């Protein structure tokens, strides 16, 4: 791992690269074919079984229209995200700006309302920043934050079954900001899809027209 050497590449000028070539090669970008709904790499472009189950449980009118992710969650990315989220190296988010901007342009070319997945207040105080908000800001587009999150246990500590069947912790503080809007949620990682689907449910209930998501990583 070369994470310890990343700092010298974070602040770059002119033609300097944000990462050295050796470090950049450690990233595994997702390539097609992928699930047409959640963006999971697979053998074809059919809707995967997980997405079929979400549609069965929620109905197509309350599920995400699509999610697209940029990277696979390999060992290199796990170490990098551990430093970013849990060791306070928030500046590392800057590494991902060109990738996020390219993904937005490719998968979501039309104007959308950007909403980052929020942290619960206690988690925000503990961490000091919202990793999803920092990623959303890299798109250089207007951001609104009517989506809020109540206190809940860490998703990373839950089993897959516990995540999928957990109580929805989200709520919308001002529905006037989302009524009739096409929304793009931003988050760091799509694992089971629970977080993003729960957020979408509340946004649809508040009157959103359409909800999609862009995540940095597909777990």
C-alpha cells in the first residue's frame, strides 16, 4: 500500500497528477456489463436479483431508478477509505474529483438536484465531516440538504440481513425543496443498497419526481 505517500500528491499544480501512476493503477474502475439498476458488475446487463427483490418489496415507484458507481471495493480502496472516513484525512476526497465529474457527465448528463446522504448528528460530531457532502461538493454543482438522518447504529457493524431490514432513519425537513424534483443522491459506497433506497423512499414520500444515485464505490 502507498497511502502514506499520498499527501505529496494531494495539492497539485499545473500539469502535476493528483496521484502517481503507480498509485492510480491500484484503483479498479467498474466496467460493463453491469446491472442496469444498481451498477453491480456481472456477466450481462440484466437487472440483478438484489434489485428484483428491492422492486418486489418496495414497488418500482419507490426504488432508485438507477445507481452508478465508479470503483470496486478492493484492498487498496478499503485502506484509502479507512483513512478518509475514520482517521480524519478528509483532504483525500480531492483525489476523486475528476472521476466523479466524469461519472456525472457520463451517467447523469441532465440537470439534477444534488443531495448528499446525511450523517446523524452524533456521527457528524464524532467524525467532524460528512464524507458524502465532501464528495458532492467536488461536482461543483448546487447542493441542497433537506434530507436528514436520525440517530442510528453504524451500518458497517450490521450484517447484510440487519442492514436490509433496519428501520428507516431518514426524514425530509422541508418537502418544498424536493417536490417535483429529479434528485441525484451522492454517497461514498453502495453495499446492500439499503441506505440509498431508504433515502429514496423518504424523498418520494416528500414529493420527489425521480431519485437516482452516484456512489464512489460498489461494495
